[in-house]
């Protein structure tokens, strides 16, 4: 089984920079990743040695199922996060990598690029989200399942090569809708309740059918491949015990790294 010690240490370092970003000096080379997610937009900054420098994020609903539905709003959020990081670290962010769900068309990929470039950052690389995640995890054989807000993307990896990718429109948004319906509250309130650690047990039973659906989607895509392990990333994977349901449905060992939410944005930055 994959040793996650190194990647989990890197994730811990990145978490630390959310509250304690590192000061940089003019001329320092930066690696920047912008993750335009359905629920959160995240910017991660690394130094030239791929060590975490800063991380900022904001809840936003400008992306739906991996597609930009509010171009102006998305650009404003990216610019705001960029400005916050620049004030904290002392130098400008000029270049970044971005990622899109697997199978995203060239036109939709370009819309993501225009959002980031509209905020004043040149896009140097566009990759798919599970491939970005594997820059952190370094899986040689297995499947990475990226459960985001709007979609579940997966990449099957054999001998370090991506041999199959897929993306389905089921994710955290669907869990939030179930929570909103059960508590009879607005979507935004439900998003806060869903991530409340004290309510995880209660939420878990409500959203189990959606997680089982996600697990079935994963199963359908991997059934013709020999897969020994599933690795979960993405914000929805933070839900307590989600890995247990996916393992029960698929019958395959399911592993969740420390803070799966940060894995993909960290991997995007590593590819800048």
C-alpha cells in the first residue's frame, strides 16, 4: 500500500500557511495553482522547491458541474484572493496553472483560463484534476476519485500512467441539497451545516444514499480494470466515514489522505 507520509506532511505544511503565510522577496520564483471549484475557489502558492507559501479560499457559486456560469463573479473572486495573498507574502502572483474535470472540452477549459487571466494571472498550464492530485499522492497503481462540489472525476493509473479518465455530474452539491431539504433551510446554510464537525454523524445518515450513488458510479467505471486501491480527494471526501461506504459498495480498499480538499489545488500549483 502507498506510503502517504510525505504527501500528508506537505498537506500539513499547506494548512499551516492558511493562517501563517510566508513572506517572500522580489525575484523569488513562485508556483501558483488556481482551483476553480463548484463550491470553493482556492489559490495555492509554493516556492521554487514546491514548499507551501500561502493558501486562500472563498466559498462561491460561480462554477456549476465544472463549468463557469458567472464569468464576472469568478474573475472577481480570483482577483480578490490574488490581492489578499500578494499583501500577505509581499510579491505579485504573475503565472499560474489551472485544472479542469476530466473530459472538459477545449472551449470550457479556455473559459477557466480566461477567468484567471482576467484576474491578471497568466495561465501556463491546464491539466485535469485527478492528474493534478496525483502530483501530490504519487500513485503508481490505483484509481484517484476526486469528489468535488459538482462532479466526481476519476483517473485510473497503471504503472504511473493515466490509462482511463471519467467525470460524472454528482458531487457535494447534491449532498448539500439533501441536507437543505431535510432541515428545510437555504442551500448556503446547508453548506455550513454539512461541514460542521459536530453534526457529521447526523448528516452522514442523510447523505448515505448520495455517497452510495457516487460509489456505484466509481464501480461502473472501474469494473473492467484491475484496481487494488481507491484514493479519495476533493472537498466532499472530507466527510467523515465516506471512505467506508465507498469501500463497502466497491469491495476495494479505499484510502483518504489528510485533508483531501487541499490535495488537488496543491497538485495544480506543483504543475505551474
